């Protein structure tokens, strides 16, 4: 992530090599395809094999890939659909200001991990901090109890440039991909202004069978001026492509999209102290 200037809000998806198919929902009790063609023909059988593997002390990506090579492709589709849907549902419910805590370096950071079952998991991380050059000037603000809001409260921030990053990681099987959106903004006595030039997105896969790319971030609201009723908003789309080698040696290729939205709300202002109260929110779809 050379293009990311620093570690930030955290929002990315780590997709597996089995994300190589269009997503359709199948009942767990259903059979898929021809039982003579694959060793694993139901979602229940696949989960049993994965749980056996995950009970081992050390598990490699190659071991996971070997399991999926022997699974009916429609069963793989059902598994990916189930875990992806659950990941989006659970991660989107995480509120950034509820998990971010003030760190010793003056940066707010938070991390939440959710269990998707059958060895799959998802992680979301958030970070909010001052851009270089503002940390020393406003260092005292972040250690004053009156301004160090916790437990989901909105937070007071000093005037100047800031960043808010969301990173999502989902590990569904063998290999994964990352998605990151780093939102830059400026606080002043006017309110909140987007820093479009500094806002960036990035994506990567740690899988030989998968790839992911990011579009340019798109701003839908660039200024916030009305206290308690305005915010800035940006989103980015991510496109993944994945392939899996089937038992007969052929490859099945698929693709899909994810989208991350980030919002910084204008809650209040204290012009005499050069402070703005903001609220962070995000959404994964």
C-alpha cells in the first residue's frame, strides 16, 4: 500500500480464492450438481471438512485450496454468499466512535473482529488522526478529559487537517484481499471541508488466484456548514476477480463489487478554543 501515506480508518475486504463465482443462495440441505463429479456435494459436507481442518494446530492455504478443488462449484457459491452476507451485516453494524480509543501517539484507533463460523472471520479497523504538522500544536487537546470522548460519544478535534480511514478484512478460506479508504478533511471556524486531493483508496490480495482493484474515491458532499445537520461524504468502489481450479483441471472465474462509504458529521463547534465536534460513520455494501 505504497500509495497510502499512513495507516488509517480501517475498511478493506480480504476475499478468498473461492470467490470465483456469481453469488446465489442455496439451502444447506440441498444437493448440488452430480455427486459422481465431486467429493463434496453439500454445504454441510463442506463445513464439516473445513471444521476438521481448522481443528488442526497449523493450517496452510494449500490445505484449504485442496478442499475447495473437490467441492461442487454451486456449493462454493453458497458458502461464499453466506459468509459474505454475514460479513457485510456484522461489520456494517460497528460504529467507529464506539471502538476508537485515544492512543499514546494522539491517534484514535479501534479494531473489531467478528466470527463468521466455519473458520471464517472478518475484521474492521478504524483510525482518526491529525495530518503531519498539527499533532504538536494540538497535543494537549487530546489528553484533556473534557475532550477525550469515549464509548460512542462524538469527539472534539482541533482545527486543521485530519484523516479518517476504514479498513475491512474478511478471511473466508484460502487467501484474502484488502480494501482501504482514507478520507482527508479540514476543520476550521467554517465547519468541515473535504480534502479531495489527499483522499485515497487502495486494495490488494494475498492470493495467487485472486485480484482486486479500486476506483477513484467519489465525493457526494464536500462541505459541512450547518451544526448538527450536515456532513461530508465520500465512497469508493472495489472490484474483485477470482478463480478456482476445479477437480477436472478447468478454471472457473468470477467477479463482483464492494463499496465503502465514509462520513464525517458536523456536530458542534467551539470557536474560542478552535475545536470542532465530529461524528464518524461508515457503511459497507
